[in-house]
């Protein structure tokens, strides 16, 4: 296989790498947009800052991979294993994450606007400070008390109520949506001063942006 190979900073646009073993390879800053990586093995692979725009990554093993600040916009991640992956600050706008395994994945500050998370596993996933998609994109997504959504950004004042209706919440340890509230629309100043690069981008669309917060009595800090 090609595992542990150093391919960082390479231009592999439109590469056909379906089914290849790239476990623990270094693909950081690599251009892989429009490529075919379906069913590839990328467990523990370094893909930070990589470009994976419109890339086919269906049924890929990306468990424990480092995808921090990678651009995965419009990528096809259907049935992908992203368990314990580092997706902090990643751009997943418009990506297809249907039935993806995001157990214990770190998505802090990620851009998930218009990402399809239907049937995705979000047990233990950390979505704090991420930009989250509309409720309809969470159809039957698996939620659990360990799913973190505090300080995430949403584009609807009734987001919590709507999402609660469509997700498949754990029957024993469900995520308690009542512990959270949604702020009023963020001011231009709050958006400007936020540490989220994506928030400023989303704000250019002119929509109101709200933030999910823990109710004061629930704040453990």
C-alpha cells in the first residue's frame, strides 16, 4: 500500500485513488479536489488544510484522521467512517454526510452550512462553535446526551425545536434540547468579533445568525 507515504503539498486534483491504502500518510495541504477516493483507507491520515472540494469519499475509512481546516465543501462522504476524526475548523459546506459515522468527531468551529447530516451518527460529536445546517438536514441523525452543540451557530430562531422533531434521539441517554436556548440575532459587531472565519462568510448572505447556548443553570463551568 501507500501507507505512511509523504504526499503533502502535492497536486492530485481529479486523481483516481479509489480503494487505496493511505493509512497514516501525510496529505496535508494536498490538492485532491474532484478526485475519486471511494472506499479508500485513510485511517490516521494527515489531511489538515487539504483541498477536497467535490471529492468522492464514499465509504472511506477516515477514522482518527486529521482533517483540521481542510476544505471538504460539496464532498461526498456518504457512509464514511469519520469516528474520532479531527475536523476542527474544516469547511464542510454543502457536503454529503448521509449515514456518516461522526462518533466522537471534533467539529469545533467547522462550517456545516447546507451539509446533509441525515442518518449520520453524532454520538459524542463536538459541534460547538460550528455553523450548523437547517433542521431538515438532520433527518434521523443519531443524537445522544454526549453530542455537544453549545455555542454553535444557526440560521433559525426555532432551530432547537425543529431539530428535536426530526432527529433520532437516543432512547436511554437523549440529548436534552431543553438545556439550551437560542440567543437573539447576533449584531454585526458580535459577528465581526467572533473567532469564526465562516461566520463572517455566512453573514454576507444577509440572513440573521443566532447562537445556541446552555441555559445559565446548566452551565457546568
